[in-house]
C-alpha cells in the first residue's frame, strides 16, 4: 500500500479479526495505528506526524462492515463506509439525519472509502459530518480492547478519545430509534465537496398535537469538537415546527457556543449562519 503521509519505513499489517487486531495493536505499542479508510492518513503530512508507524489494517474483518437496522435500534460496524450507510438508511425517516450526513460529506470518492469509525475517531477534524448527526441520535459507542468490552455515549467518547490506548478499537455504533423525524443541514460556501464551516443535525419527536416533545440538536464544525446545543433544545420544547420562530430562537442562543477561528472561516461567521441553518432544518422537518 502506498499512502501520502506514510513513509517508506512505515509498515502495514493485515488483522484477521477483531481479537487479532487488538493483540497486534497492544504488542506494537504507541507507534501502532489502526487503519480504516485511510482518507485522513492521506492528509497526514499536513499535520506533521513525527514518527514511523505500523498500520494495523482492519479491512479484512467482515463483522466491522455490517449495518443492521432493527425496529428499536441501528447497529453500524465501524468499518462500514459512509456511502454504504447513506444507501442503507435513505428511506428511513427517523435516521434521515445520518443518511444525509453520510451522503453529502466530502466527495463521492471519499465517501466510498471513508468509514464511520474513522469519522468519529479522527482527532483535529472539527467538520466531520457524521459526528453531529450521531450526537443528535444519542448514539452509543462500543469499544473492545485488551481490558474488555464497554459501551459509552458518543459525547463521552469524544472527550476521551485522545487518551485511549491504541489497542482500544471502536467496533460498533449503536443508535436507538425513536420513530421521530430528523435532518442534517450543512454550509459549504466555497465549492461542492468541501467540508462545512457549520453543520446542524436535528432529531425530534412530536406529540399528537404536533408540538415538539423531545429534541436532540447538535452543531458540527463550529467548535473544535461537535457538541449538543442544549439551550436551543430546551427553548423549543412544546413548540410547533415554525421555521421563522426557530430561526429567531436559534439566534438568541448562538452565544452558548464557543466558535473556532480557522482559515476556512472565522468564528463569528460560523455563529452567524446557524440561525439560517436552523430555519432550513425545521422547514424540511415540517415537510416530512
């Protein structure tokens, strides 16, 4: 294999199964890296990766590629690609937020390679589209490692991921289904296929009278790590899906967020576009 960001001295090892991958990663130590879709490694020279690495490739593990949709939950193998996910969920209303996020991220070529696990595990990648979508779906992460198996919320995982040992592998993403509505909106002002300067994921349920019963709203690309927009969530509880009202409420709560400045957009701009993204999101939700 030949990747930008991988030197001639780097090594690639193919894992037979999850247990074999965990064993190899543990034995190789700090310079071992699990290899998923490799789309981030292709950019790694820009991030000044200083050490030679041994990549443990996960591409030959069938259980990590499965996507299972049940009545009560969605189970995504961490090596499922974004293109696979977009196709599998395209007609499911309560999971539409994830289908849209997976189907619009980056470019078609990248979506065919980039994995769900890679999207949520990659640090220093603030505009990842799947992360806010999964936050809005209250996703849980299954981690398997030398110390055993465990599940954690995605929010907790995002705070802890840079401290996890290399032998801890994300194997599944578990999404509970609520029978509600969901949508993902993103803004890429420069060109098609670019990463968003801001994205908004919404998942909600309505009561019989059409009022918002419960909502999960997450913001991506604005802060350094995607986050739930809890003030906005609380403010719209009990209201109807009125796009103009949602835009005004979103505007009142943007200062709850701490935006990042970056070469693609300043922080103030990221905040300024969120109310319009909210109006678009709730307009689409009202039409479902």
